[in-house]
């Protein structure tokens, strides 16, 4: 009977030597309980879903920029829609690693879950929650944003020129 005791201890979960929390350790860590969108899903499941959405939207953004000459209005609409959705989290979202952006989004959504309040990302950022990690003010995000703004401006100019040509011709 004494052999069973060490075996039971070996089979029990050991603490993580690096100090990370066990995902299943408390009811809060198991997943979203309150969140109006992600209720009933695990944090890992939501992170995978968000990462895949970001990957798809990055591809759509790239295709919209490529197709801007053929369909200016559709491209501009798609780009604006995607910028509104993901640009809040990072100005350079379209070139960012989807896993990093998904981590930022899920961390924010976990904070909303913890507070049981639908705070805005701007309020979350203002609170200083991002200063320690994935995306402070000095993380080099402005280059991609400038390129996107120039692309959007070019699309708008081309659209105006085409409209003027159609109206005057």
C-alpha cells in the first residue's frame, strides 16, 4: 500500500516551474463565464478563433489594396471596415503577427471578463495595461499606418478622378 502514495503524488499536477498559472486552476482561469460574446468558451479557444479571424482579415486587407484599381469603392469600404475592427488594437495590425495581435485582443477581453464591464480598448490602454508588454507607444507601429493611409488616400483620389471623368464625359 505504501507504493500507491508516491504514485498518487507523481500523478498530481505539479506547479509550473516558470510561475505560469495552470489554465484550469480556478473558475476564472477556465474561460469566459460572463462575457456577452465569448461566454462558455475557453481562453485558448477564443485566442485560436481571434487569431484565425485576424489572419483572414489580413489577407482580405491585402487583397483589397491589390484590387483598389479595379473596384475603388469596394476596396475602400473593406479597408475602412477592417481598420475600424483591428486598428484599435494596433495601428500596424495588417502586418503584425496574428498570434501577437490575438494575444492582445484576448488579454483585453479577459480584463473585460474580470471586471464584468464592457470597457473600451482606449480606456484599457489609458489605464496603462499595455505599458508592460505587447504594444506601448514606442513599438514602431507608425510606419505601417502611414503606408495604409497613403494607400487609402490614393484610392480616394483615383475614385474622385474616375467619377469626374464619368460626369464630364
